[in-house]
């Protein structure tokens, strides 16, 4: 009798250990997926904030009733979609205070979503003012505001300063464009994005971007989807192994 009880207790202990192992594996998988997902949102993070440069331009476009101010942030292929969203928003916002708030929110989310899709980054909503951003991003913004790299120089490696300076000079040379010249605006934004990415630590070849913003977007968007693909495969594998394990355990119980 005691031998049977000891055997049952031993089997229960082994089952519990297996379940704990499976649970730990599941938690590790979930944690890894979350890390991979959030890692895709780091680059160029202030473009999805209410006080970021993109939404600031969207607000100017509304104030001046000029969609050209914000078109530079999206590829030419999405220009019609942004124009339609802008025109609808301008009509609806005049109906009431609530309509104004909701329609403007819709437009901000639309422009940010399409811009981030062009960068190969998932849209996770428009972040509120005050959301923390990387100090290098803040310094890069300040450098453009001041017209020199002094706020940023101490935050990057000395070996990267020549490339950083080249990208900064290109941004500054394109900065004073006519807001109604959308192509000139897009050329500025391309240089602006490349400058910020390099400031944040991305060291892709400068020559690789010689074919314009569409070439840049095409190259980065595929890489940006890689963490999502890997995390999805990892999660599916974990679920399959978990299902096989529990099926095996159930079969054991049936046979016993």
C-alpha cells in the first residue's frame, strides 16, 4: 500500500515538474516576443508623439488649411489617402467641439500610421506629450534647431562624427524648402530620417540610400518585419510543443 502511495506521489511530483517546466518555457517565449515587438518601436520614436515633428506639422496644416505641409511625411503612393483624410477632417471638425477633437485625432493617427508603415515600423498609437524619448533623439532635434552639432557630438563615437556631420549638413542644406513643394519636402525628410537614424546608432551605408526615399523605405521595411516573423515562429513553436506535451500527458492518464 505504501509502495503504491509513494509511486503516486512520485508520479505527481514528476507531472508537476513537467508542468512547471512547460510554464517557464511559455513565459520565456512570451517575454521574448514582447522584447522583439517593443524593439521594433525604438527607432525614430518621437514621430508618433503628440508633440513630435509629424503631429506638429499636421497641426500647422490644419491651422493653415494646407495639406501640403504634412504630405512630405508620406510616400507619393499614399498622397491621395492623406488628402482625402485631411479634407474629410476639415469638413467634420466644423460641426461641433466634439467633432473637432475626434476628427483631428483621426487625422493625426492616420498620418502617423502611414508614415510609420513607410518606415517599416508598426503603428502603436499616437503617444501623449511627455512620453520619454532617447537622449540622442532630443540632441539631434536640438542640433537642427541651433544649426550645429554641439548638443549631439558628445553622445556619438568620434569615428562616426564625419558621417554624422555629412548627414547633418545635408539636412541643413535642404531645410528651407517651400512648403508647397512636396517633393523638396520629401527630400528634406529623407535626409532628416537618415540623420536621426545614424544619430541613434544605425550605421547603414550612406551610399545605399542614393536612390531616394522609396529605396530607403524598401530596404528598411523588410528588416523591420524580421523581429515580428521570428517572434511569430517562436510563439507557434512553443504552442505546438505545449499542445504535444499535454496530449502526451492525457494519453498517459487514459492508459493508467
